[in-house]
């Protein structure tokens, strides 16, 4: 099971990243658990300066932007 984390303070881009990531994971048929991380100290612990960010299994895969659905699918595999 993949652990997906969306890092961000709850802005519109953060919500869009969460939605796009969920759709991508479902279209790939992945078993996943999604967590939204809004605590700034936890976000900074990942070394992320710009949100939103996508973390897959503890590794930051994208930061400061909302990747396309196709790019997210690649990042999840």
C-alpha cells in the first residue's frame, strides 16, 4: 500500500493536488492511504519550502506546483 501525503495549508492548489492525486491513484488501481499534512513544522521537516507538495512513501515527488494527472501517475508507479 502506498502512503500518499499532500503537504499544504489547505489552499486551492493543495485541494487540487489532493483531488488529482486521488484520481490518478484510483485510475491506476493502487492501494493507497492519503494524508493531508497542514502543520507547517511537519511540512518543513520534509524540506519543502513551497506548497503544495506530493510525498509518496516518504519521498517528496513534487513541490510548489500541481503536476498533471499523467505526471502524477508516473510519480506513483
